[in-house]
C-alpha cells in the first residue's frame, strides 16, 4: 500500500468513528522506524497519542495486508475514543470499541 492509499484508508475509518465519537483534528503520522518508541518487540508497529490526537505507524506497516492495516487503524483510533486510555485493560477496550463501532472484531492477518 502506498502512503497516499494508507492516508485515504485512515480517513475513511475516521468517518466511521466520527458517527459515534467527536474526533477532531486527528492525524496519521508515518514514521521511518522499525517499531514503536521504547519497544523492542517486532510486532509493535502502531501507537496513538491521545494528547495530540495522532495515530502513528511504522512505515513497514505499508507492506502488511490491507485487512491488517485496517485493523491497526481501527484499534489505534479506538484509543483516541477511550476515556480510560491510561488505565488497565486499554488494549482490550480498544478492540472492543472498534468492534462496537464497525461491527467487526479486530483481526490481524499478517
């Protein structure tokens, strides 16, 4: 997937989430790095910063399947919707929010 295709997909997902949450000024940032800052796990490739309404991905995410990229975007956008994002269980809550909004469970297909 190209960066412009990823940005379009991200924008399309925001439209869906905005039907249920007042998300404003949300941006996607694509980083030229291998994994999430402070993490060494090769699977840590996306993160959200609710304080500045950004969803961040590592550039290598663009080589993933479109289904996995969609799942990552939905999961990270869900963190921006979570009023308890700094508490225990936030990863499962993000998946639950994404499923409630889209009607589809989060599945990462590689």
